[in-house]
């Protein structure tokens, strides 16, 4: 997973944003599951980065729906 920047997210199509969001949500679920089962996360900062990327995607979606951008 690469770092998603807001400019890159805005350039994506609706379908691409939806696919990326689904991918990030599954990654987050997998990472949280790994931690919950007692395993150590490979990269402890990855969960935070995934959550922030999801928030960026949802923010851009809401901006588009409300006509802000």
C-alpha cells in the first residue's frame, strides 16, 4: 500500500476510489485481526496509516457529494 495523497485521490474515478476503499478496509481488518490474535504487527504504524488513508478517501467522497469540490 502506498501513501494516498488527497491530490491523487481527487484524480481517481468513482470506481477506483470505491475499490481502493474496499481494499484498505480489508487490509485494516487483517491487521487488526493479527494484533487481536496476539501476533505482533509487522509495522506498528501501518494501522494508523491505513486509517488515515480511509479517512482521506471518505472526506473526498463527502466533498464531492456535497458539491464542495
